C-alpha cells in the first residue's frame, strides 16, 4: 500500500476504475445519441429509459425464462432496438420536417411513459441481477484488486464503441450513412433506401443504450429511475464533446468518467456536479464544444 | 442538417396588433378568477395561478423567442427556497420574501442564460437542463434547503405589515393580483418593440443579425425576464403553500412546465394559463392513482406533439379564426 497526494492508492485506483465504468456508459450512450441525432435530427430523450429497458429485459428474461446474462447481452438490445424501430415508424418519422424541439418533447413524453409503467409494476426499489459466474471474482494486481466483471465492462464497451466507429467511418455502409446525414435527397437519388436506413439507425442507437443497460444491471441494481439521472449527465457530455464526431463522443465519455472518478477521491462533495461545471467552462472557452465542427 | 433549424418555426407568425378577442378573453379570465373561489377550493386556485404564471414566463421564452429551456425548475425552485428561507429564518415580510426569491431567480437566470445562449437549438435545451440538474444537486447538499424535508411551515406573514395573509381571502386576492400583474407585463413585453425583435430572431436569426440587431443581447434579456417571472411564481408558491422542497427544483418540474405550455398552446397568450389549470387539476384529482400521473403526462406529451401541436387554445383560436 502506498499513497499518492496523501490518498491511499487502493482508493485512488478503485475510484479510477469506477470512473472508467461510468465513462463506458457515458460513451455508449452519447455515441447512440450522436448517431441518432446525425440521421434523425432528433435528440432522443428516451435514451435513458431505453437503457433502463435493456436492464429490465435482461432481468425479466432471467426471472421468467431462465435466459442468463450472455444471451441477454444479445437478445435484450435486439428486443429494445425493435421497439425503438416501431417507435420511429409510428411516431418519430412524422417529426423530421418540424423544429427539433418537437422530437425532444415527444421522446421526453415516451420516457415518462416507459419509466412510469416500470415504476407501477416494479416499484422504485432496485432489483438485484446476478453476475454471470464466469466473471465473478477478481485479480490481485498488487496495488489494487481488479474485479473481473468491471474489467469486462470496460473492455466490452470499448470494443463496441470502436466497432461502431469502424463501421461508420471505414465501411461502405458507414459511408452511405454519413452521406445520408449530409444530404438525404441526393443519397436517395442514388437508389439508397434512406427512410429504412433511418429506421435501422434509430434501432441501432437504441440497442446501444440497451446494451449498456444490460451491462449495468449486475453493477447497479435494476431500477426504473436508473436512466433518468444518467441521461441528463450524458446530455452534458454531449454538449462538451459536440455531436459532430463519433470518436469525440467516445473520448469525451471515457474522459469525463475518469475525471468524475478522480473528483470522488479528491473532492467528494463535487462529484455529482463536476461534469456540469466542466460543461460550463467548455461553453465559456470553446462554445462549439471540444469536437464541435461549427460554432 | 442545419437548414431546418431556421426554416421551421414553433407557431405561425404572430401579428402584433392588439385584437378585440384578446381583450374579451382577458375580461372573461378576470371575471372567472374573481368568482371562482366561491365554487372552487381556493388552495387549488392559488396553486394553479402560481403555475399559470410560471408557464406564462416559460412561454415568453419558447413561444416568442423560440428558445426551449428544459431547466426552468431551476428558477422556480431556487426562488421558492430563498423566499421560504427569508420569510422563515430571516423573518422577512411576504413582499420582501417574494422580492428576495425573485432577485435570486434573476441572478441565476443571468448566469445560466449567458452560458446557454452560446449554443443554438437542441444544445440550448440540453445546457439549460444540465445547469438545472447541477443546481438541483446543490440544493440537495446545502444545509439551508433542508435536503429531503425541504423548508416547511413557512409563515405567510402580513403583507406590507397590515394585511394578514393567513386569511385565505386575503391570500387569494394577493396571488390573483401578482398573477395578473405578471400576465399583463408579459403581454406588454410581447407587444413591445423588444418583443417584435424577439419574434424576428425566432423566425430567422441570421437575418436579424444582418439587420444589425445584437441577437445575443435580446436572447439574454428574454431569458432573464423569463427566469425572473418564473422566480415570482416560485416565491409566491412558497408563501401560498408554505413549503419549498426538492420537487420544485428537480427535472420533472421543468418537464411539467413545458407540458403546461404545450397543452395550452406554445406562443399563445392564454394557452399557458389554460394548460396550467388543466395539468394542476389533473394532478389534484388523479392523486389517488399515484404513479399513473407520470404515464398520463407522458401520453399527453406524445398526443400533443403528434396531433395537437398548437395546443388547446391554439386550436381554438385557429378554429374561430381569432387571436388568443
């Protein structure tokens, strides 16, 4: 055991780890928001509720059908993604020509509905979700104990984030997507089915949120309000990073998670508010955001 | 993806001429509010009036400036805290307590507004929401707010040292006077040269800039005015209900005021008042179904956005071809 700036290394590294975990969720969620905003011009307020829905679906699968963590990691995002696509087809598609604010208001209403229903049926108390056996336990790294599950969350989200970045920035599909973001009319003229692409984009963004939710389930309890406080922080993350860049969203997400973790060590009273304070500073210094393209 | 920001507007352009229909509607509203306490529980009316003023203040920003603030609970809630604290702990009379709360909201509005107007459109909404959440955490941690308990048993006191507000009738008249003063002030702002420039900015900001208007100043002033009036509403609410609590600064409150303005009609003069009464009535009479209120609010949001974007008063005005 040694000390850094008068803080035991154990405490420092474990908060750093928690910071990275939170950062993984910030990154996954802000990535989803950025992808959705790029195609739909809508800020998806339902994102937090869909994250919660991912955790709930995993919980219900285990409870009622005995389907465990690993299948749930695939099944829950697909199910939640499908509900997302239904929402896009039945409601969101009518709003694209209107002011942005209507998309925000509609998705806010949907978030209230989903959270309200979850609270009616499952109460406000958290429901525990069993950690998969394979990932129980931890490694002793000498300077700290590393729980396997937490390491897995960081690695898995990093992989998913980078995979998403690769698909969007480096493949044919991603090129079509980026082109449709810039000029949908022209892309349609090339014979690409843009409306279908929009639907799948929304489904994918929502699935990312649900994926984060499933991974969060064993760490935090599964509770109806787990998404609403998170989504507001993610909004601040998005304001800081700007939604113009995929890599920007990933870097900002992880970076802010780490900063938040460190704040918990050195100045615990400010750990809830540090991201908002950083947002205010960024707005003063670089109004367009760290990775923003236009002012 | 940016082209739609400027082209789309919240409401059809509003002509600035005063119309007979607004005058008539105002007379009906005043008359209804004057006789209402005979038939309706005054506590409900006073609460609804406070929220009506809150919704009107919010509407000033979105309906006429095109700026969607998703964090108006910040001004309402913090004004409520300061009014309650100054009345209870410092022993301020109600008029000074309300003034304290209002000035608090104005100061907070100036700081938050000058940050938020640095970004446009959807970012503006996210920034206001994030700043409000930050101040929610401050309210949660600070001692004077009483944390989860809030500030309870706030004394109503004597207005100007003479009028005892513990009497329900006196309190009602005071709240009605505050509401009407706020309402008329907003009406005046909307129809002033300042209000016209604000509408021009809503319709086409680059054009307003090219005409030589410093649009940031106009937006900031609109923001501060809106925050200040929300502060009047919050302070008055603290004196009327004799409580200031975390509910008033939390994000669902910000959502609620958006819902009130949306249900009534964004950018209409009377819409927010109607919306506030409907939402408060719904909460009061549906209190026994508990959590379902959230679900019902969500459904109303979705229905309003998909089917009745003009809101009740907006649809009525369009149907009758009058201004309301």
